[in-house]
């Protein structure tokens, strides 16, 4: 989004969510740095990309974490890092750095776990994932961020294909439907749609669990407040020194 503010005879322009937040900045540096190293050592995806057959065999169990820091092309990393900055910055400001970083990693690793699970499906879908080319990219985690953005800012306008403004809640529904239909398709287009779908699903489950815990905590604190309030109404206080033939004064 772009805004303009008058300042005397000049105008100041701003684009996007503003300054980069700490976790988003660290992720940007890490992803770009790994991409540069990847241009020198072309075999990195074979070791650190995601291949369910290697994970299941226990040969390269680190892949569900490391795959999200590799990218296949300049356009791939450009789109993911732009999305990370535009959507992640505002979420990190709202959540705080610790929760944002945890949510990002949970979505990324959860998307990888979903991919491994789908790779056991019978037919072309499972075969294409189980023993296919390594999966790389932060898209699983990015789709989790998109889901969170749609939940917390449902009426914000997002440019679909950079052309058509769509409310965030509908944007998430559209990309979710595309990911589901593409993952269910039999043709291979070089895109890990099951991983995208996994990022959406895991993000929704994680945030739903957080909301349930938050609601339970609010209900617990409210119950404690009611109990303490009722207790104060019936507390026993001694009003001065009572006569010898009377008990404590109740008021």
C-alpha cells in the first residue's frame, strides 16, 4: 500500500508496512544469504531440500527445517521475501518477535510434515512427492503468514496477481482453494501445492489452539475474579475489642 503525507511543499511517500521488524529482518538476511551460497554450491538442495523418501529413511532428518531456507530461482525468493516483509512485519508488531518466529517455524515444519504425509497417498500424487525432486522454498511458512493476516486483518485489501484488490479473507480462501485443487490434481507443474496447503492448515490449527487457550485463560481469570469478589462480600472482620460475653462482630 502507498500513502502520501504533506510536509511543507514536499511530499513523503511510504510503501508497505513500514520498517522491517527484528525476526523478519533476520529471516530476510538468512534466506538471501543461503540463496547466494546456493549459487556457488548447486548440490545444496540435494542435501537440505525436502525429499520424503530421505526423511522417512532417517538419512536426512533435518530436511523439514532446512528446506524452507532454500529457493529455486530469483523470482521464487523475490516473491517469498516480498510476502514475508509485507505480511510478516505487521504480524510481528502485533504478536511480538518470539511468538512470530515460533509461528513461522511451526508453519514451515508443519507444511513439510504435511508433504511427507501426503507422499504416502496412493497413485500419482504420492509418487510425485515421495521420490521426486527436492522441495525448496519458504512458501509453506509464507502461506501460514497469509492465513494469519486474513484472520487478523480480514478486510485489508490485497492485490490479487498485483492487479485486483481483494479483501484478505477472500484472498486466503482463493489461494487455499487453488492449493487444494492443485494438490489433488494428477499433473506435475513443479510446484509443491501440498506444502502450500500444509502451511495453511497448520497455521489455522496453531492459531485456533492459541485462541482456545486464550479463551480458557480469560474464562479462568474471570471465574477467579468472581470468586474473590464474592469472598470479599462475606469476609469476617473484627471491629474493635468485643465485649467478653459476645462473639466477634460481623459486618
